[in-house]
C-alpha cells in the first residue's frame, strides 16, 4: 500500500517526499511543531475546552482513524535529544473538500509535572478523490533534555473527529557518555530548531592564556559525492562540527575557508574573526549548484586533484600565516589522481598541528584513507572519524587539548591518529 509522507521527517531532517498517485499533505506552519505559550507569563496555556477534556481523559479515541508510533528520543549532532512520532491516516478518511488536521499535545517532564509544555501543528489537506487509496504519513518532532516524559497527544479534523494517543518517553545518555555536555537542560522541552545557520551567541573567551588562533578548512559537501543537493542531515552535522569549534572559549581568532569539492571552489572565507558568521555560511551553502557540470572542469583532466592540491598548498603549506592549528572537516574526498607530489613534499615543512575531523556516518562502508587524510598523514597529523554525536564531543575535546599542548611546547608537530 502506498504511503504519502507529510511534513518534516526529523530523523533525517528532510522536509517531504513525493510519491506517485498519492496525495501529499503539506504542513501549514514552517516548523514541525509550534510552542503554545500562556496568555501571560507563568499562567496556564489556554486550550479549546474540548481539546483540554480529551487530553485530560487519558482515553484512546479513534473517531478519526489513525495509527500513532512514538519515536524513542535519540541524540543529534546538535547535542539535543530529538523525540517525536509517526502518524498514519488512511486517505479515504480525508476525502472530500479541503480539510485541515490539527495536532495538539502536551509533554510533561517527570521532574516538573506541574510544568507541562504544549505544542501544536496544522496540516493543510488538499482535495482528495473519494476513490483514493493508501495512507498519509504525518510526522512530528521536538527536542528534549535528559529525563523521563509523559506525552498526551490528539489529532482532530474540521469535523471535530479526534484520534488520541498517550505514551511515556525516556531520554538518557549511555553511562560512558555521561561526561558529555548537552545543548539543552535536563527536563526541558522545546520545538525542534530547523534553522542550522542561525546566529551563534557570543562566547565568553578565556583570556587567562594567550587565545588560540585556528584555521578551519571545511568541505561543505554531501557524503554522496554525486548527490544533486546537500542533504539536511549532512548540513546539520557539518554545521554542528563548526559550532563545537566556535564555542571553544580558548580560541580567540578563527579563519574559515569553506569549499565544495563538487563545484571545485571556495564558497566562503572569513579571515581572523573573533566569531564565526553562520548566516553568511548559510547563504554560501544555499548558492551551491550541485548536480551541474562545469564544462571547464570536463575539459581539464584531473581538475579535482589540482583544485585540492592548490587549496592545501595555499592554506596549509605556504607558511605565510601562523595559526596555532589547521583543522580540516567534512566528508571523505576522493580525487581522480590523488594529490600532486609537490604538494605532499611541501607539506613536510608544516610545523603546526593539523587535524582532520572526517564526517562519515558509515565508516565501515568506506574505511580507506581519502585525499585529505593522505595530506594530514604527510604532516604526522591526526585524523578523527565523526560518525556519532559522542565522536564529535570527545574528539573535539581531545583536539583542543592537543592544540593547547602543542602551542606551549613548540617547535614540534602533533603526531598520532584518532582512529
């Protein structure tokens, strides 16, 4: 049976899928869920009396047939637990004139039962033929901190038919991950933030020692080098890597060189800034034209190898700048003919530590060293595979520690591997 996916599939951060011969329901709001605020600070949230009664009853109703599947909270690269649900509604229940589905639910933290959080979302339903078969799939998402929660959930249409569901949820770090610092307090409930390039608040820098100066070479590219668009999951993970670096209080200056291997060009550059401009990065990523072929690159043999070799020679090996470390970040880069020999030879003179935060969700599929990894190995640098949020937290903690140690004991280079 065919299924239409509706709204935002939070587990992969995609917005929608189109399947043939099945109607697609579009969310009326820009975000998966909207927070329902009280009329006045500290006051109760005002609901329709019918909605409030349904949520309080704890009964399971199927006036509007639907099947709800809760999604167990899981930790994202943004260091927040993401929870939610899948809801299947038969299309035959939505036939007729235009309709609107409304989701209202409350999340009650076990640690603050007197402070429930209410969220809602509207879905616009187009005209659906009365003979339509298959299902529609609605999906919702929200962020939570560590803790246990109870969820009371309802869905209603304009005819006031209701479907309800209730479940308990537990967001917990594994014992080995307890040292991790999350970006959301325990017991907190918030709508999921789907803007990866929002402005980063200023960080209180540590001025007890001379601040660090780092250069970041970021390959903003999908894991699938042949993809025609940046996947939201990749965008969020790469941006999360950048935010982890930007929030380090011991770093005072950043130089960011964002590039894209598919287009073979630098897409953004920020020189010796005290704070990374994430909205500017977002604009640069939005202007990427993946999936198109530049005729100049087609006529130039091994253009990808030449681009990467020149980029590394300019940004790492020319010796004109003196950052305390160079950090590569991004998915694996496979070039036709490897790096140019003269580039690898020049890298032998690099005296600062070089790191590679290799974003790779499935390292077992492609465990081989890529072109950037080869360059990092040439300077006895360290490569770290980032496939899970815990990798990002613990490896970045190790990297910044090694940068501090290297700066205090120069001359010399960092050796070893994070793999």
